[in-house]
């Protein structure tokens, strides 16, 4: 029973942290997060996560498994239709689950949280892509790197490196609009268009 209660408290802290970090930034007081999660002990975050970095890492991990499952399904569909190396199909597999999966599981501030913590080590590409639960994302990035081989290597790598920054900003913009009851500024197709356009844009030739 104690283990169940501990797991429940841990999840409540994660959900509260996702919202408060999204609203106030990564420096929001940990005691505020504990209070919002219904924890009487102000050191609850320290107990469950070891501190702020551990908490941010846990929040970033919280919805990954469901996102990855949906991405793997979309990748399988693209392979079945012969579009395994198609840039738009790959971007869709990366982006579309982020528009639906977290919110089907109760998220309200997921994209805004990601935008706030995008420079944190938990979201850094070198750390993120190497984790066991990132098979779909690794495959998408590897295939995008191959599919964009008409671009100079340095340009291609830079564009893939800034992809999360652009994506998180667009998703956060969309989430804020939806939360405010405004028209969705980035429907799935348009958002994919924007990312594909960024990745495939012609390279400007600098004047000599």
C-alpha cells in the first residue's frame, strides 16, 4: 500500500511540475510544486526525484512511452506504403503524436513545458537520443539525415539540431491558443508543412 501511495504522489508531483514549469519557468520553487501536488512535506520533490534536475528529467520522460508507441505505428505505416524515406512522412511521425497523445492522457501544459526546458540536459539531443526508450525518434532522425543528403552536411546537421527548438516553439504557440479558446494556429498539416519547409529549404549562396 505504501508503494502505491508513493507512486501516486510521484505522479501527482510530475503533473503539477509540468504545469507550473510551463507557467512560471524552470526556477519555480519546488515547495510550490509540492503544494500544488497536495504534498504536505516541502521536501517531497527531493525525496522522490533527488532535486530539480531529477524532477525535470522525470517530467520529460513521463509521456515518452505513449508517444514512441504512436510514432512506431506511423513509421510502420509509412514503410508499408513505400514512404519510409519520405521527409514529410518522417516529420509527420515525429510531430503528429505530440498533437494528440499527451492530451489524450490528461496533459494540459505539455508543449509549453517542453518549450521552457528545451535547453535542459534532459532534452539535449546527445542525452535524449541515446536513451533506451527513444528508438522511434532515433530512427526518424537517422532517416531524415539520409533523406536530406542533397543538402551540404553541415547545413543538414544544423537544421536537424534546431528542429526541436522550432518544433517546441510551434507546439507551445498552438497549445497557448487552444487553452485560450482561440482558433488553432497550427493544425497538424500546417505544422508539418512548416517543419518540412525548414528542413528542405534551398541553401542560399553567400556573395563572394
